[in-house]
């Protein structure tokens, strides 16, 4: 079989300590998974079931990249997140078996056009383009769970130009990784290559051209993103 236009390249993220890369199938993201962030977004952090949104696979950006300030926003926000990489698929996965489906973990930054997202919320429109724009998913080198295990606690922090903006702990997640995987697998059949961004702690805020944004997760790694001029 041949294609009528050239087939697209496989989107991928780096793997720590390896030349090999992890192919990306889909990117799922959890909304409001830290109570203090839910509160700052004006929501009551009841332990309601997690909800999900997505980004295109080819929105991924490696650690160290310069990202042109995206179009159609005056309020680009950072969100520090633990990223889960699915290595074995499944549906209706039990929470107590869910970590067996995780290949590894990475440090992520869920870039968000916050003004567009706020308008979408008001107008009851979808979030797709406020969350899933080009280069909106910064994801650093994945570390295999076979090396670091499954982090359930550890500091997650983000700084802009060296000033601390987010400072939380993975243990503060309303729904920990195994529950997120279990819930998501009730909605879609998970497949190898799926990534899950697991939500952000409190302290989200804006990035402007010229900013340097660093995200660090204890025991997982760190990423740096530079914001370039409007592209
Ligand atoms: Mn997020």
C-alpha cells in the first residue's frame, strides 16, 4: 500500500540515558488533580472523578527547546506536571494492577492559552485549541519505571527566570497515577505509546517572550523551556 501524501513522522519523546526514543500515540491530560490548584481555578476540590482532555501527539517538545510565543493569546500559562508513559495497553484496568501498564515517567509542562481557555469555559466551548496548540506539550526524557519505580511522592516545582512559582508534592494529587490510569481505561482502550499528563499543583501563571521556565520533579528529572518571540 502507498499513501496519496507522504505519511507523517512518528511523534516521540526522549528517553533518559538512551539514543532510543519513546513513540507517542496520544496525549491525555488530567484537569484539576491538585486541590490547591482546583481552588485557584475557582473550583471546589471535591473528590469527583477525574476528567480528561487531550493534546495532539505532535504537540510534544523536547527539553531545552525554544518555543515561539504562540498565536491568539495574551496569557500563555505554564503548568508543571508528572507525565506517565503507557507501555502496555488495556481497558477497564484495575487500579491495583494499573502500574504494571506504565513504562516510565517524565517531567512535563502543559502549556495553556489561558485567556482562550477562560473564554471557552464561559461560552461552553471545547478546550481543544486552548490546550492542544502547536508545541503545547513540553516533555523531558522519560525514565523507565524499571529504574526509578513508581513515584508517589516527591517535590514538583517550577520556576520562571529562577523565581519559584509552583512548589508542590506528587503526594498531593487528588487521584494518584494508578487511579488516573484505571479511570482513563474505563473510557478508552489504552495503547502503548499513550502519555498521560497528571495535572498541576497551585501557582500557575504567565510566561512572556524571553522567559526561561524550569520544571523539576524529585527522582524523575528536570526540563528547561525558553519562550521565544511570537512565531
Ligand atoms: Mn494541566
